[in-house]
C-alpha cells in the first residue's frame, strides 16, 4: 500500500491542477453562427437591476410600454457576428445589427483568453427616437472593452461616460 500512496497523491494533485486551470473561450462558438437579441441593459456588477431609461419622462409607464413593444419585434435589437481567426492571433470579423429603425455595421475583435472585446469603424444608418433604442445605439457606439458569457448568453461591457454598463443578449429564437 505504501508503494501506491505517492502515485495516488500524484494523480490527485494532477487532476486538481488540471481542473483548476481556466481555459480559453471558444470565441467563434460564442459569437458566430447565431443572431443575438438584446434582452436588457444593466449597470456593470448589478445584473438583476435593469436601467430605468424612462425615469424623468412625463409619462414613464407609457414610454416604457412603447419601448417594450418595440423590443418584442423580432427584427429589433439584433446583432450578427461573422468572422474567424485574424492574422493577429485573435478572433474577429464584421458585425451588423439593428436597433429599431437604425442599422449598424462595423468590425469586432475578441481575445478568448482575456475576454477583451473591441468594436471599430462602427457606422450607424438611420436613427431611432425610442429611449431604449438610443441606449442600445450608445452602448454599441461607446467604448466596448470586454465580453462575458457563452453560446447561450452574451454580455457586452461598455463605458458610457463615467458609467460602466452591460448589454445582455440571448440567441434569437
């Protein structure tokens, strides 16, 4: 039995250290091959607290109702990522999307190890008057700096002035 004790300890140590290693995200599986639909926007670190963009309106309940109806439209608040391995060793490519009436296109790069995310050359066509659509546009146009999630939930983190916010997305059904 004494002979097997070091071997058992070695196997236990190796399995613990292999399990504790963080693995790199499969960026292509997360971003591509689906249409992402926004579910809500929240302050960074407070996922159970959606931002009340309707506070201060003369009739916030009505403004919220209008935004909610627009968000139910399957063609609104969508993002599609296309791409592959770049010559920098990171993943990336192009993206396109839609708020309500405004459409967007641009370039993205992501690092599966650090979860850094960058958008560049973001161009919007058209405009939206709805407050939630404006927040979505501002978020994708702002300083996007990282992502979190997997192929079922994608969280895009961005800086909005002094605030840090997150756009939560799910695969469109």
